[in-house]
């Protein structure tokens, strides 16, 4: 069977209402993930403009918690702010290598489902677009199933790697939902497949087992007689040879790009695995230059009737197959799904032993510093927290949070810390001795308290026009990815310069209150629909928050800004209690509002003085208006 | 489910964005010498018709139903839906404007509505007629910034010839005012008068002369009219380069303007192909790409010198950006294939940085090229200034529109 990964993800998202999505990967390209995977997760039309797709992704992330776990050495974060958490994982002397999609949600009958896919595809364009990858998936409903147990343990293991996790973040939410799984099985999964069909399905996560082989023997209760395995990478194999002694082995190697001539399987591995010289090896046939990154196993057992197929992240290497491959060291974090299943293997061709390189290659081992620094930012407490993982062999490390504050010193005796500060860039820089500096990715937690601006802002006049028109169509934000609008662009698309110009224009209070009235009625009608309410308050490009932000960042008269902020704040404050996402922004707006009030009072004072009036009454005057506004707003909004 | 994956080409495209070297402002600036108002997306006379009809009738509708001026967009989107669904209902010809996919997979009959699922496109306002055709009409001064038709005679003529639009007013008003927003039914079957009236208008294009006079044969520049006439002489579209060569022969008085187009493209097109060549070397070293790229540096140098002779006299809003970008391209080092490739790559990195985007391709930690796109090696002719061609200069739009509304066709 063949699939396009994105089509499969799209199909799954249409089956259940997604509450949480967790992705694991070795490599992670932020731009790729944000531009391709997240839009698919939220069912977006690929014909949309990039700016609109981004806007809708931001809206989706308001409601669905997303977390990405990947190896700390292979992250390319994007420069844009998105409301999801990236957890760089450090496993001393080893790598974090599983490639999973874990989706949690409810079907139309409100039944809770966990969907899990194990793959060989990383969260990169190569993984999801170019390579030939392996893919296996299943639905979990009952805690009695082995995959449910394995997944619960794995989520717990992931939690142990984070400094802290927010209660509403993806991982904690997934764990909480996992605890809600029922004992009883359901006859069919949401796609209509009977549960009996998957009674032999097993989910493997390496940190909970000695090795993939020991796991297989435990689960299928019999000794292995035949193994057919395909892998792009090969390596040290002493322990594999012992494990598979007297097992009939057939290996398939992958021609490596760009030449697609050489393979990574070396003579050393072949000699160890085929001591009797009965060598049985092949390579993938050429598929228009595509790299076969698939890790595929077919296993026969002595007393188990069926062949078992395994697909996931385990390369045919010791770290790939053995979690404990010696007394002291761990293998890679890996995941696989095994099941009785038929799969047509892609075509292979013969591989001449004489053409093999002398030694096998495992290109996936990163060459990085032997320690790691984990940095988190908690939006709830507005605190950074950091932790040294492993030991610094020599000297100390300087941690720069890239927010203008002084670098922090870390050493083996100074391993962790915490401080309140602003999260400015979502990246940090580490310096160690004369090594080139390393860029790391800050893990953001408690994202429902984030006050970050997501997406490109639209101009105040566009928001006003949208409100006046009943906000039927969400205005498309301008794209910052391109040059300023050229002949090809929508002539209505405005850039930031235009926004500032607009804000400098005369404030039409009649128009503003007319628009506000329309939007108040709209929001009032939505008060029982939390999801939509939050979008109208802070999620849409023409939300109440967007209006407040447009004026805060603009060049309007301070009195105008005060009026707009006053109204927006008043409206948002009514909904802060049940919506922490809104509450976080209200807190921030209140600070601005207070500062602005003082400025406006000063302006009134100076005006009164210039007219020879008593300037001491300035504050009282504004307070009088404030009270009048409050009573009007509450009457209107009731 | 167990499976192996297939290549996902649309995925690569979605990431690709466009214009990695930031040259679009340059060729667009140059294109305005010959096609002053059209854009690549405003290629159908139907779009201009719906725009003009909508704007002509909006003041009447607003007065009758006392709708505020901001309802103009709602009115227009609903009218566009009525035209589209009537065309489908009639079934004699296809709806060629944006939205066909959703139109033909949706409910039959003629109905209109303002909920997201009623729209012809995810963002009908931006990606439909309103977003694509207003800009060119505004630039041609056919309409003004307040969405009024500039010529009152034209407005009267449009209204006189499309009186049946008034029959839609009640449905449009009902779609705007219903709460919650509801569908307004207009017709179920093609036999109803309004279906024929709306779809016949799309088929007959009664205001094609206005479209022709403004976009295809404007008074100024004269070369636009001449190029449109030349396009009509040709049975099928020739390649743009040979079309311009032919025009230079035919209209020597305009040769300098036309040669500017050639000079511009002779330098830009190979640079874009060189960039693609670099991308296609994903996983390999830059030196390998430099050693194997089949380019003739002397030819590219000649193209650069010609490009430098080009002038930027005509003022345009984006002239500044166009000039800045062309100056950057002129600084490329052409000492060797290696320096040229490095210049192209560095230029792309600068453009990406300015846009705050991750680059499509860069040199990774291992010294190998790391490209995030699936790019095929461009054919050799795309790397030579004299055979490469990439950009349309809106000539395609001009030729297509010219044929669609030619006086010959109307006979």
C-alpha cells in the first residue's frame, strides 16, 4: 500500500475533533512544519494565500494544543511566533529518533480516541515530501490495549525530560486525556476497522525495553527464525549478530543520495551477520532518484503462525535496536508498530557484496557538545527556567537569552536557575570555550497565557471596515514574506506603513462606536460558544485585541488610543475569567491602559493650564468620563 | 495501516512561495511600458463585466434597501455568486473565473449566501473578482477609489442593458439581513428567466468594447494596441521572446521599449535558472555545482551589460524597489562560475533575510547544500541568456484578453 503522508493526516483530522496533537521527530524544520503540517492539521485549503493560511493556523492553535519533541541537535526553528511548544530532547551519548504523530480527540459521538502513527519520516520536506518512507498507524480507545499502555509510558517519559509542563499544554493535556481512556474496547475504530484486526498490533517505544528483539519475543512469545530488514543506515552490529544467531537474515540497503550508487551497508556488518558466508543482501530498485529512508522489518517466529511486519524509526544499528546495549550506555529513543499484516515491499535488485564499502555508515549520529542546556519560558509566570543536562567536560557555558539581559553562567556546580524576564526571540545562544556558538530553541509552556502577537497585524481602518460590514469575511493580513505589494498583489492589501499613516488620520468616533455596536452584538450572541468567542476576542485578524493592538502600535492621538483601548479592554475583561487566553492579554492591556491614562491626564492638565483653568481637576475629569463610559458599555453589552 | 509513502509534490510547492531572488518588481516595472494596467490574474473579460455591473447597480440597491456603504462588498460577493451559479445552472458553458471547483461540487440551482460555506472560494473577497479585477480597473481609471464608475455614460449604459439585475435585489437583501445568515434561493432550474439573463450576459459580454478600449487598445501607450493587434494576427500564442522579436520588426518606432523587455529578461531568466540549478544540488557541495553548471560567463556578462543600459525613467510606485533590486543584481561577480553561483546564493540569503523568511537553500554545517525544495535541474537552454525566458510581462494576459474580446470574434 502507498500513501501521501499529508493526505493521511488530512483524513484523520476529518474523523475526530482534535484536542491535542503531538509530533516527535529527529530533525525538525520549523518553517516546513508551520507552512505544511500545521495547515493540514487544521484542514486548510492549499489554495489560500500564505498570509491567510498562517492566520487560520494561528486560530487553530488557539484551540488545539500542539507539541513537537525532537532531538536538540537537529532543530531549525522558524523566526515566526506560533502558539505551540518545541521540546528539544537530550539523551546523553545518544539521540532522540522516533517519528510519531499522536492525535487525541473525540469522534462525532463524543468518544475519546488516540491516534498514533509511527514512521521513518522526520518533520522535514525530505521526510514528508521527497523520500520513500515507512508508515504505520492505529487507533486506541481502550486502556486495556497494549498500545495504550505503551503510549502512556512514553508520554510519561517525555514529561520526565521537560523542566516543567503547563497543565493546558499538549503533553499534560494528552496525559490527562490518556487517564480518561476506558477499559472497554469498541467493536470498530472510527474508520470502521474491527478491533479484532489489531489484536496482534504492538507499539514499541525503546526506553521501556531492553531491545526491540526482546520486546518482540515478549509480545509474540516465541523465538525468531527469519528476519528481513531494510534500513538506510547501518553500523556496529556485534550485539545484533549475537541476538540473531542462527536466524535466517535478508537485508535490503538503500542507495544513498545524491549519486544513488553507493549504500551505507558495509562489509564489516555483512561479515558479522553472515558468518557462514551465506550472504543474502539486496538494494532498493531506483525510484526516480528517491531516497528509501524506510526502516522496514518482516519477522517470522518459530511458534507464531503469521509473519510480523514492523515499521518505524529503528535503523539496523545497535543504538537503533538496543536501548541498553551495554551496562553503561543507552541506545536511541525509537518507536515502531508491529502487526500481522501484509505489505508489498517496494521492488529490490541485487547488491554485489564486492561493491560494499569496508565499513557501515550511520550518518544520523549528530556531532555536538556532550551536554545540553534546556531553556523554558513559562508564559503564566513570565519566568525563564534553565537546566544543564549532562556534564561540561571543561570550563563553563555562557547562556544568552537573546532579550537584552546579561548572559548567565552555567557550570557543573551551577546547573539550573530561573528568572523573570521577557521572552523576546524564542531562541537562546550558548557559548563554550572557543567553539562556534550554538543556537537553541526556548520551550514555551503555559501557552494559553501567552501575550505574544501571532500573525501579521492588519490596519485599524481595515478592522473597522470589517466590523462595519458585519465581519462576514475575515480580512486577509498583509504578507510580510514578500516584498511590499506590487502590481500582482491585491490592491487592498495594506502594509505596515499604510497602517501607521491611517492611524495618524482623524479618528471618526461615530464610525468607531457604530462598528463597536455591531461587534458587541455579534460577541454577545456568541457568549455560549467559547471557541468562537475566544476567536472574536483575540484570534481573528479583526479581533478586539487586533483593534487595540493596531491603535497601540499606531500613531493616533493619545486620547483616541485611550478611547479605543478603554472600549476593547472593557469588552475583553468581561470574558477573562473563563478564558485564560483572554485574561493574559487583558492583564497586559491594563498596564498599557494605566500608562496611557497618565499621559492623557497630563495632556488635559496642560490644556487646562493653557486656557487658564484649574489643572488639578484633570484626573477627576477623566475619571468622570471613565465612569460614564463604563456604565454605557455595560448597558450596551448586557 | 502499513504503507510506504509516495512523493508529495504539492507539498514542495506550498513551501516554495515565489520569487526567491526578489526580481518580480524589476520585470513588473518593465512590463508596465507595454501593458499598463492588466495583471496576470485579470485575464478574463467576464471578471471586468461582473465588476462593472456590480458597481453600477450598487448605488441603486443601497438606496432602495437603505444599506450602508460598507455593505458594498457583501452585495458584490452575492452578485458574483448569482452569476456563477446561474452559469452552472444553465450548463451551456463553463464558469472560468475563480471558484469553479467549489461551484461545480456544491448544490445545484441558483442561490446565494454569506456564510463561509456559501462562498465560491475560501476568501472570495480577495481571491475572487473583487480582489483580482478592481486593481486593474482602478489603475485604468475605469472606477475610482470609492468604487464608483468614473464615466456616468458608461454607468447608465450598463444599467440600461442589465435591468434584470434588479430582480436579484430582494434575494440579495434577504441574504444580507437574515439572522442567522441564510441562503437566499433565486432559481432551481435553468428555465427561469434570471438564469438565462445572467448566464447569457457572461456569454455575450456586452461591454467588451469598454474593456477593449481601456485594457487592450488604450490610447496610451500606443504599443499596447499594436501588440494586441499583432496577437490577433497569430492563430496561436507564440513564445513571448519570438512575439517581441516579431513586434520589433513590425513596429520599429517602438523598438527601444521592446528591446528593454528583451534586455531585462536576458539577464533575469538565466539568474533564476542558476538559482534552481543550485537548489537541485541538494546534498552536494557548492563546488560540484560550480564545476558542472553549463553556463557561458561571457554571454551572461554581455546580458548584464545590456541590462545595465536599460533605463528607469518612468515613475512608478515601486520604482524604488525595482531600482534597488536591479542594482543588487548588477553587483553579481562574474569572474567564474563559482563566484556567480556564490553571488546568486548570497543574494537569495539577503532577500530571505529582508523578508524574515528561512532561505530555500543554504550551505549546511557539513558544507553541503541544504535545499528545502524539490527542484529539478533546469534544462541547459534556461541557463543561456539568449534562449531562457521566465516571466510573462503580462503579454499572456494581453494576448488572451485581446482574442477574447476582439471585434472579429464579436462578428
